[in-house]
C-alpha cells in the first residue's frame, strides 16, 4: 500500500488501496526524479520484508508527509476507459463498468480487457457481474494469504456486515459484534467465546474507536467474492444471530437472514419490503432490502414497485447510475399508472442532473400526468422539476408550458385496472407534511409564472411568502423543514427576487440538511445555489470555494450537469481573480457537457466568463464579438435569465471598440431591455451598472454626472467591490482622456485598491497601466510585481499550484485538488519555472521552503 520517494533530504510517502495506481505513480516519480530514491514497499503481511504495522509506526515517527492516491471520480474513470479503448467503448457499457469499479483503475482495466469486441460496442450483454470473484481475487488475492483460520472468519464476517455500505465512511461494524459473529461462524460454543480467541486483527482491517472496517473496499469485495457461497451464507447467519443477541430485530437482521439461506421462504420478500418502508433506516440498507425483495418475488406488480422504491433510495444517496439500472428492471414488470408515474419521476430527476435536459423534461411531464390523481403532491413536484429542466435548457416557453399544465385538468392516462385501483386505494392519504409542501410548491409556481410573464409586481408576493414561510418552518422545526429541497426552493425564490442574504441563508440550510445520511445527492445542488448567491453578491472567493466543493460532490454522486454549472461558476470567478488559462479550462469543461446535454444556462455563463476575461485582458473586440449574439434578440441569444447579467460587459466592450458610434440604436435597445430587468430589483448592483452603461453611451456633457451617479448607487447597494472598481476604472479612463489628470488619478487609485481587495489581479494590472499612462509612477504595495526570483511574481493560481507541487503532489493530484485540468496545471507550471528561474520540481520545493511560503 505504500511507497517512498526522497529528494532534497525530504521524504514523501505514497499510499493508497490496491489497484489504485501506486505502481504507475512511483514509476513516473522515478522518471521525474532520476537523482532521488524511489522505494516500493508491498502491503502484504507475508511477502513484505517489513511488517506493515512497523512501517506505519516508522513513518509516523519520521513525520513524512503522505500523498494518497485516491479512487477515481466517475469522470476520471470514464476518461481512463475511453483512453484504454480508443473511444470505442459504448457509453452505456462504460457507465456500467464505472459503477462496478467504484473508483479502482486496476479493476476498470481488468474488466474492460475481458470484454469481447461486441461487448465493447454494446452489441452483447456484459458478464454478470462485470467484476466477478476471479477478477477480484486476481487483483487482490495475494493480500488475503497469511491469515489464521480465525482471522479469515473475522475478515469474512466484516465483509458480509458492511456489504451494503454506500462508501468507506459507512463501512464499519462494532468490533465486539464482529468478533461475536466470527466466533459463531467458527462454531465456538457460547461458553467458550473469548475476545482473544481470534487473536490480533488482520492487517487488512483498520480499527477506529470501537469499530472496524477494511483498509480497502477492493479487499473487502475480494474477501467476500473469494468465499464459497455456503460460507457467505453462514457469515450472514452468524451476523443475524449476533445482532439478535444484542436485541436488534430491525432491517439489518432481516437482510442477513435473507442472505443466509439459498432458498428464502415465501414471506421473506414481503418482510424485507415492509421493513424497508421504515424511514428511520439508512437509505443504503433500504435500497438493498427493496432490491432483494424484488429479486425474490414472482409478482410482477410488486417487483416493479420494489425496484422503483430501491431506485428512489439509490437516487437520494447519489447512486444515479444504480437508480437507472433498477428502473430498467422495474420496466420489465407490469405496473399500475401511479407506479409508472413514480418511476418516471425518479428517471426524470436522474436525467435532469446527469443527462439531456429535454429528455428529463419529457419524463417529468409524463410523471406529472400519471401521478395527477393518485399523488397531487408528487405530480406538482414533477411539474416543478420539469420547469427546472426547461430552465436549464433556456426554454422560457417550455417553463411556462409546464407551469400552466398544472392548471389544466388532466384525465387519467388509462381506465383504472383492478391492480391500479387497488394500489390507489391503498395509497396513504396526504399528511400535513405533504399538504404543506404542496402549498409551498403552488406558491413557487405562481410566483415563477408571473415572473416569466413579465408581471414583476405579481411575482414578488408569492416568492416572498415562500421565503418567509420556509425560514419560519426551519426555525420552528416544522414538518418537511429538514428536507434539502424545501430550502433549495426558498433559495431559488430569493435569487429570483435578488435577496442574496436570504438566498445564502436558505442555501446554508439546504447544505446542512444535505449533511444528514441519505441526502448526498443534494449537496452538490446546495453548493450550486450558494455559489450563485455569492457570485451575484460579488464575493468571488466564497463563490469559488462553494463551487469547488460542489464540483467534488457532483463528481461523487454522478451529477455531470450540476458539475457543468460549477465549472461555469469557477470560470466566472476566474475571470475576476484568475488567469485566462484557468477561465478557458473551466469554461471548456462546462461547454463540453452543456453542448451534449442542452444546458443553455451553463453555456451562457461560460461564454460570459470567457468574454469577461477578454475584457480584463485588453481584448474588447473579442469580448464584443462573443457577447453580441448572447445579448441581441435572435436564435443565438443567451439564456433568458442570464443574458442580462452580461449586458454591462457587452456595452463596455462595444464602447471600447467604437461600435456605439455606428450602432448606437442597437446597443441602446439592449440597454433599455437591461433597464426593464434592473427595475425588478433582482440584482442589487444592476441600477449602478445600468447608470454606468448610460454613461458609456452618453455625450461628454452628461457622462461625468452619470459616472458619479453610478458610484453613489454602488454605495447605496453595498458590497460589490469589483463592480464599483470597474465603474471607477471606466470613469478614470474617461477623465484621463479629457486631460483631467488629477481627478483621473484619484479615481484610478480607488479602482486599484478595489481590485486588489477582491483579488482581481488582471483588472488591477489594467488599472496600473492607466495610471502609468497618466504619468503616475507606482511604488510600494501598489506597484505591479515584475518578473524576478520571488514568489510575489506569481499569480494567486500559480502560487496555489506551486505550493501543492512543493508538497510533492503530481500534476494530476494538483488538478484534482484545485479542480483544474492537467493541461492547465502543466501550462501554469511551465510559467512558474520560467518566472522563478528554476529547472526542476526539487529546486522549486527548495525555493518555497527557503522563502517560508510553503503550507
């Protein structure tokens, strides 16, 4: 599990689970550092010359920094498979393999190498399962040797106990329970049981307080797959008995009982499903119970019902691919109308966050129609999700269609069958929680519909009530207030109203609610709302933080569409405090997904970010060319709720290139549309930005007054250091060109301070150039750092990369840490080497250490 690299008197420890790519990592390190020692130490308790426990103790004593090679994210795993197959792998097959590998590159490559050409192209079914016992033990089998029989029993017991864990954080079992079950598995008489009869814990297990689990999920899977079927059943039987002896009678006992026999009784499936209906159980266990119940039953309707219920639990835990596969199984069985509607709601939700949004909207509208009679609350939720899909696609008419669909009576899709009538009769009556949520959804729909119809005054009331009610419910702990979706709706309403403080509060509540077990899928979306709120408030560093965390959460839960939105936010933040290369990397990634899945909103944000970077870098013509189609009417116009935000950039770019001279009317028309939107109050900085736009278009006798009025409006809005500094910069430029140098210097100096305060380095450099053009010689803290040997010559992004590299990270690890592409890291690192005059990573690390900048 470990390897060591030493250079410059330092030691770096590389560790990770088997199959994670440590060997390739160390081979690359050996090539990169020919003068350093690279030592590989196998984590094999038998073959290793150094006991693993002793090695860990030695490394702790040395205080050597550890570089862990983590499992691949779904996107990284998909990229690896595409590279291994030269892009020939069918996308559905690729997704199946990514899901089965659970982040292990060795397992990914092992599975794909066993496929036939027909299976690679998706023309034939994959092996079931894709990762079988032979493959798993082939990768990890040598780690399973050297244990005593008693230790092997403990390993199998722990592997069976945590079989249904969603991730390694959940894959723990109480050590006393594991020992008790292992003793029963061995057949030790009750009176002879002893905590010491098994001996010391095997090296493959790790103890945390009173719990135990595997160091590696791959090893856990190999232990379980390597055991004979009868031994696995015996382990589950022992676990069930041990749990019952502790007084447990819930779902875990039933699951182990069901797995302990080759032919479960006829009532097993019903008992599993009934226990899974209890919401107090973890979602991963409920998913496993519903799935096993569906596997056991011969009743087609029940099978569809339980597979659908399992898919819902998988969705909430972030296993989107698993959810789709379970829904595919549900489709193979007969299902009443209400159940079909529930399945389409789950499918549409999955695709909304990881697929073509037009497809998602179709599924969600179908779900709303199928659920209209049996579940009005779920029907309303499906309609609002369809609105979200149309919103992401930039289809304003599609949003209105979904919003007005709810006002039209919808007949049942088919005459009720006996099965559907029975299912609807057995459906629980709407409780207070559902009625409350339905009321909130109706209020949100009314406000959003009025907004899209341009009735701003009518929109404000329902949206404001939704925000107030959600905050009151959260404070009182009312029913449904702890659901992430409740707070996310409130955050969306606040963003529409421009109440950024309320949007942040609601986003924070959503994030807190998404921290509870079984809500992992909501974390990425909560971060998205928080990132947008901070971006709109001009707090770009905080927006970056939320987007980076949201991006990681989106990758973990298979939400590529949400990840695209986070990349767009990161591109926008980088257009202020980053570099053009960083902007391009995030924007390109966002656009790649946006084009595949029809995400017009993310695409518009990404294009705006590129144009703003052009404007910051003194390329107004390129910015105007890019923004023109987005803000002018026509088929290429940007997202209906986003293009207005880009208007101030477009007007500035057009004015800088003289386009306002030839096309004053055209630009003025865009400004007037912006004025109507600004009047709604959705953006606190919009009135000041509007006045700045008017100043750019105004004749000389009015421009000065308009610039000063814009600055007063910035002060009234509060915050917004960046936008105020932009107004000061433009005013300073205007004053300088009219030879009012003293006033220009004051205004440009204030702009420089504002840009430096919010980390807008490129914009600050542009301001310094204006000051120099006005005859100001800068010194001290205000002087632009020139090239030289100090780290002060680096941009903030370059400095972050430098610190990671100095700590021993590879370019790929830096890319993962900072949510960049490897290509961007390579580019920046070349710039760093040139700026600092160093020739190797060793010299770079020494320079960082010498200047005290590391850490």
